[in-house]
């Protein structure tokens, strides 16, 4: 279920002509943007001595191994072995694995699985990722994948785990048990419920003093959670993208997006959201790790 899927790695504008290293589902990968703006994703391994190519460097569209200078092009083929004699041919087996990669909704996605299936699967389409301002941070923790993936859309933990960060900002569930109006979809689960607006006077002045705050939850199989808080004129959207790194660790990337929150002060909005998001994730990790 976890393979033959597209995985988020970073915002598109952060991937430059320099090596970035990732480990997804136990597979070590290097990514970089070429001078022509295309993206290359290769196995992080030199087929000479099996050292990590991420220890080397880029020469335009080629990765140069930092151990003996073997060079690989974007197809994964070794195209230069400095120690060879001029008339020697490079063995055709001197080749490493490549990965399908996409620029989609202003983010870079890499496909983990059978490459021939990549064209039949699309990255999860969340239009707000392409349209709204955002901040994000990724964390690698020793934790269980399923529990981590569920953490964002667990509605009851907010009043307790996040009592020192979210506090009254997102409202509180006062209906027990709450009606989450859950629906099973082809690609996941979605639901909608209401939180009582128990915000401070300042919060109600800015975000609205309606009796309830609309809350939409969504889970996209296999690894993206979505929490959407709808105020009268403003919206806060939190995405959590989780994947297995190895047998013991998971990577949890939280992306916080917003609409019409401090629109006249975008730098402040980003600083505020980044600070708040980091505090919230840290609180979650205390219970997940």
C-alpha cells in the first residue's frame, strides 16, 4: 500500500542545482535541479564502492562521486571513470537506479515503486498548496507510522496535548460524543464537525464571534492528513505528510497554509504561523516518539 505512490520532498523553489538527500521507505535518494530546470532523482549510491553519492558534488547535470570521481548523468548511467585508460569502455552495468519526479502544485514529488506505474498515478492534488502562503518543517522521529499519520486528525487530543499552544484558538469540542459526519471515499476519509468558539476577546474580534467554528478533516491514502479550520472570513489549513524512513523512524512534514490571515503583513503572518506550528508539532512529538 505504501509503494507505487508519490511522496513530497520539498517546495519547488527550494530545490537548486545542489544535492539534496532523502531516505524514503528505506531507499536513499539524491535530488537536484538541472540548469534547464528539470529535476533528477537518483539512487544515493556509487556502483563502484557503494558509497553515498551525496558525499560528492554536482558538475552541471552530472553527479560526481566524492570517493573516486565516477560521474553519473541524469539517466543514472556512469559516463566517466577518471582512472580508465582513454580507449577503455565504461561497462553498461555501471548504472544506478533513477526515480520518477514531478513539479506539482509548487512542490517536488518523487515516486517510490515501479517506475512504469508512475504515469498511471498522480500526486495528491491539494490546490491550496499552489495558491496559499505557507510555512513548513519536516521532522524525523522514532515513532509508529500509523499513529503519526492519525495524529493531525485526532480531534480529542487538541484540548490536552496542545493546551499550551492552541489553547482556545481553534475552539473546543463540547459535544460528547461529537458527530464527525464521516464519509469513506475512494482515496481516503473525510468528515466535518463543529468546535465551540471559546476564543479570547482578541481572537473573537479578529476571527469572528460565531457560536461554532467549522472544522473539516480529511485523510488521503496512504499518508496525508488535512485539518481545515474555517472562521467567518479566514481559513487555516494544516497538512501532515508522513512516510516511513526505515524500520524504526518516520518523517513527519507539517505544512501550514492560510487564507486572509494578516494579509497586509505577510512576513509577520509567516513568522507567526511558523512559530505556532513548531510549538504544536513539538507537543505532538512528545507523545508520538
